[in-house]
């Protein structure tokens, strides 16, 4: 007897019948979330972000990495290490002895050309009159909700570094709706 998912041996091992009808062929590669990222270069970043928004209920939370050429204004990323932020901001942010495990979110302020971006770190502590992301804000594309007020530290602006270690440490959380940004006055 041929070994495969349609055999009684498979049923005994998994305790489940096959997910397809016997004798039918499975189509490969149809339900992989990575196809959204592969289409990026041909479709443009707006169309890719629209696809992310449409498929949010299915698997958008599983998408963690988005290449910088697809970043838009108001995108929020988490996982930027404090020691990298201290270096990128020339010591202005995370000035205390940064431990290797501590991280902060970063916010995309502006897109410059095709691959350039102005970014700023975020903090839960208010330093002066800063813009902030309101607590309870539901982010676009992922439906994550901001748990606490998040201040934009726009005094420490930097550009996207070319260091792949820094980029791979960032996890995409979503895009902040305009109505969630508040002035700090």
C-alpha cells in the first residue's frame, strides 16, 4: 500500500482523516502568506498594504517582517534594541547603560524617496510636550491595540540603517491611524 496522507497508517498516527478527498490532488503554494511579500516589487507598497488589510483576519498577525521599501508613514515596529538606538541617535536616546535585552518601539515619521525613511524611537515616559499614540488605539493591518500611551521621541530622529541585524530584530505591529496621533500640548 502506498504511504501518504490518505492511508490508514497516517490516520492511526495522527488520529485524523486526511483534509482532502481521496484521489484528489493538493494544490501547492496557494495558502502561503509570503506571497504578499513576493508581489511587493511588482504591485507597489500601497497594494501590498491593502492586501494585508484585506487578509487581516486570516494571517496578518503572523507577518512579522516587512522590508524597508514597503514601509509607509505612521508604521510602528517593536523590537529595536536600546544599544542600537543609542548608537543611531548619537547617545541622545537610551542614554543610560542599555542592557542587551531591552527594546523600544520605533515609528516611521516620513518616507524619503524609494527606500529612505525618517524614524524616531518611542517611549512610555513623557519627556516634554510630545506627540503620542493614544492608549487603546487599534492599529491598521494587524488590529493590535496599543496597551499604553506611547510618546514619539521626535528629538531623536534617525534614518533606517543598512545593518541587517537591526532590521531583522524589528517586528511589524501595524500602521497608526491618523486619528490616534495626539499633540502633546
